[in-house]
């Protein structure tokens, strides 16, 4: 077995909710559960929480081990640990398939995303077993991080003094055409079961260094989202037997016959059956010598090309927008062959990346939050259309995406794509600042439509979303250094800012303060000046000024600077109450005073007496735009001391320990004795009768936003406390550590957690100046870094004359003119281009 890093180990009750998504960016995933089951088969173009395919013998997918010492009866077990107690009861006993099959008595799950390792032991089994499962995740390489596969290594250890004859079996029902969406009625039980399989066929193959089964459907509609292919294969060269189907027996006897056949000698013999869901199976025989170890590798691959657009009006069929990954491979077998051919390099580079985080001196809670939430990029929240463009839902409901359109005000908060996969981030900016998402007057629809075409977006704007996109445009320009790219998007970007100044818009009087009707990420409209929108607007003004100068528009830059200065002064003088920033509600007489497209319809019905306002509340993300502005090195948008006071106020007023006495009339993401930050509190009273709807809730993406800002301001202890609170709630017993929910599973806002790393380390890189910067540590440290186009680790050793730094580039190419650590810097005589695999040592002695 390969030595994989371990960031977190789960045992006992903490295995119950754990489900590690395995799949590439834009490919969908299947989840490897804490005790070893394979569930949530979300590979057919839509979410499918709870969907586990069932084939012949009412059996779900599984791996099994058969082991026998010479002269003793064989022992056969699922490669799974004990079934969690919550899975035991149903109308007919345990409700999930495979529940009654023999399994190991003890299990441990080790995780360091995307790596999952399941250790299994049982005194009745003469072997110890370990399952290692992963999908490649390599910064700067969205292609290698976007493979539709699960790579599975099963390690067997014989601790005894006698050889053990072993065999590992894998079973996969051909469920093509079934994705948990279409249902058929079971009249006897009065329930609905997944349906849709028709004319499914399995064929044996031996090619491309693999032996296995290709699963296809001859009956599913050609354009059905669940039409495609699957592949189950092994790299084993010897001792492989297979079945393309199980025996055609009634009741569940197909499973009984398979189990008996496998247990007899570790081999399986071909069967035939008339069924729409034939079960494909492989078995690999291997002898384990005394004290020895052997491994058996399997690969699961999929290929489902028919991704539909966000949706269609009732009675209409959604357009097919396709999947980028399916344009790269002819079918699932081709994807499997590609992955197996490159498996060693894919595993090596993924290990290097993960170890750069796990082996660093980052606090453990940051390592866990940052790495584990990257799983959202691989979930059905995110996808790439056939042309390679990247899109995202806000999250995933159990059977469909949640809130379409790469929602600008939600995706504002995430910091992972730009630093890890810049081509994906730039794709989003290219969509936002185009006629696909924007209208002639500069309004940017905060939900882009599909298929892409001019006017595809709905004509509804979000104030925070539109301003945040300007900050993200600055980020992509800064990290790439590509001013030609910026020039191409600048006309749309300028119009997006100027839209705020139009009659009836957000800042119609052009005083640097948003007073108008402001739809925002709370899904309502605020009326009047408030800190949340102010922080995004002021940050956008700073970013626009810098970009305007870069493209040769100094007059426009000067206007942005003037608005910033006046707006900042007004907000500090009027909205800061000595403790935090609050909202001054300013109703308007009628909707005629509000520019069309600014009211979405989810908020106040009467603009003269609006409901759903923040008012005097202490809002969790009242300074959200400051986080992004800090990352852009554009300074404080408001008075620095006022900002720190406001952050302390959020901790004082909004952090609650224990929720037994807390009233929450909305969604509950925190319960019992847990600790979390409330969305808002009213420490000074004056709560509106009906505040914005989420004020009693807790959402991790907003909590991370506060934690990141605290770290940026040097309030390290407080920032880490918030992160620990979050991860304690996602402990495997209560919630899945790889699924931080908000409006749906795998919510995009939680990707704000990647920002913890640059905030803690003080990392900043500008490809414009080729400057790489870190905070000055008090003791020697090793920290990871990612610029999008390069990634690696830095070792910093404080010295009296100035710090010493050793820079390791693990991937990509880094262009470097200046390295700065704290108040010291060094500048090579000429710009260095540091290639992957290179290491450079620096002595920093010049003042910064």
C-alpha cells in the first residue's frame, strides 16, 4: 500500500454520516462512506442524494473479500465495517440493500481529501484489509483534476505464519437510465422506487492494460441524462474471473448464488439473465505469503454526456449543454484506460499537493476546513459544459441543483477556484462580463442562463453580486498578469460599475454610498445605506480604479477614487455606532422610483414600508467585501479600527454556545449544545418586526468569511476559534465532514474556507509585479502556497539579519521578481522563472 497522509481519523459513531465524494471536477461523484458502502451515485448529470443503484438479487454495488488458510473453511466478508445503528430499522428490517451480508467487525476511516482510507479488521478473518480510494486533484490542472473515475486500491496484509489464499470481488449493477429521478410505484409496499433502465447490456473486455466489464444501455433514450456508459475494471494480470450477469433467479437468490460461487473457490463463473439491470462482477485471486502484503487495483469509470441546462418552463424539455469531460473520452472504458495509464503520476502529484497542506505548519482546523471543502468543486454543484466553460449551482438539493446560474452573490465568497484552477475562474468572469449575462445599461443578471446567448440571463441584478464580480475580475487579472485579457472585458466591467450611478439605481446621486433598492445574498432587498453593500461597493471602486489605470483611463480611475473617499467617510461617520456598522432603512414612496431589475420579488411588497430589513442588527458579514479587497491588496475600505471593533462585536453578540434556548423559525444548521455564529443579532434592540429571513440561522460560508477577515486583521485566536466550531459540527456523527450545507448540499459559499490559508500565512502574489509575499512568522514554518498557475511550499526561518526562505515549486511555473516576508524582501538581479520541481533559497535583508 502507498503511504498516504492522514489528516483526520474517524471511528465508531463518527463513521455514520461520513461520505467522501469521489469524482473529478465537472464529472459528478459517487460517495465512499465511512464504513465502506458506496452510496449517493451522483454521476448521471444531477444530484442523487440517497440514491444507491440496486441490481440482481436486490444487491447494491459492493466489494467483498474471500480468505482461507490451507485446511480451513473460507471466510467471506463485505469490505465494509459495521452498519451504523441508524441503518438498522425499517418496515422490512434494515432498509438498505446489502445490510444482511457478512462484514468486518472493526473499521477506521482515515481522510486527507481527496484521499480516503478504510481500515478493516476482524478476528475471524485471517487478513487485515485496507481500501484506498481517490480521484486526482492537482492545482493548475483542471484536466487531470476532471477525470470521471474512482481509483481503488485494496491492500491485504497477512499477519500470520501461514499463507492465505485470497480473492477480492467487485459487483456493479448496470443502472444506466436510472438516476433516482424517475420513479415507479411498488403497489405492494406503497412506495416509489427508482426506474428507467431498459435493455442494459454488459460486455467483457480485456484491453488497454485492463480487464473488466463495459456497461451500456441499448434501450435508454439517446438524449436521456442517465444515458451513457460505465466501466468496472482491474489492472490485475492473473487470476481474474468475471460475470457479465448474475443468475436469473427469483427472490434474492441471485445474490445467494453469487455469494456461494465466490465463497467456494474465490472465482466466479459466467451466468446469463434476462433483466434490464444485469450485475457486472469481477473477482481477482491472489496468494498472500506469511507476513506479506499484496494489493489489488480496481477502477470505476463513467461517461454520461447529456447534461441539461438549468431547467426549462413547465412542459418543455431542457436543452442539452453537454459535459466537457465526455468530449475527451469516447466512453467510460476510454476514461478508465486513460486514468490507469497515468495512475502513478496522478497519484504522485495529488499526494504532493495534499502533503503540502497536511505536512505544513498550518493549524489543523485550517488544513481540514480548506482541504475537505474542496470536495464541493467535484460535486454536482459544479459542472463544465461541452465547450469547457465552468458553471455552478449554489448547492444541491437531493434530486436537483439548488438555485441556478452561477449566482454572483454566492460565488463572491469562494476563494478556491482562482488559486487552484484559474482557467475555471477566468471562465466565470468571461461569462459574467459578456452579453450573455449583461444588458446594454450595464445591469448584470446575477443568474446566467443556459444555453449561453445574448440576453440569456434574467434581467435581475444583485448589488453585492455585481460589485463582487469587479473585485474577482481584478483578482483574475492580478494572478494572471494578463492585461490584454483585462482589456477585452473592461468595457463590460466599466458599464457594470456605471450601472450603479443610473437614475433609480443603487448610487444614483453618485456620492459613493448605496442608498437605493439593493437585492443581495440574503435573498431580499435592503433599502438605504448598509455596511454589507458598502463594503462590496467600496472594494469594487478600489478595484475599478486600479483596472482603469491599467487600461489607460485615468479620468475614470480618478472618479472611482473620489467616490471611494467620499463613500468611506460617510459610512464611517454615519453607520458605525461605536460597536459595529448598522443599516439605515430608507423607504421609497413607490416602485416607480426603483430602476427595473433591482427588485427580484422575494423581498418587501411595499417599498414605502419594507419588510425583511437588517436595521440595527449586528450582521455577520457586514464587512464581507473587505475580505476580497484585502486579498487584492487594495487596503481597508473603512476605518481599520472601526472594522476591528465590528469584528469583535460579531464575536461578542453573534457567537452562541448552545442552541437549546435559541428560537429559529427557518432552517436549522446548528442544534443542541453546538457553538456557532448567528447571522445577525440585535444587542441594542430596535429589531424590525420582520427582519431579513435568515437572521436566526447559521451558515458556514458566512462564518468562514468572518474567520478569514479576523486572520487578515491579525486576530488569529478568534479566527481559529470559529473554524474549530464549524468543524466540530461536521464530525461524521452529526453531519458529513465533506458536505457543508446551506441552501442545499455542498454549498459553494463554504469554499470561502480556502481563503483561510492565504489569510493565515499572509500570502499574496501579483503576476503584474511578480511579487510573492508572506507574513513574518515568529518561528520556523513550512506553509503551502498556490498562485493558480504555480503551487508549492515555502520554508521560512527567522534570523536576526532577516529571514531565510526556501521556496519549493511543486507544480506549474512561477515568475518571480521580488520575494517579501514581513518587512524584509529580496530582489533577484533579474526575474526568475521557476519551473516545477525546482527549489530556491533566499536571504531576505532589504527593507520592504
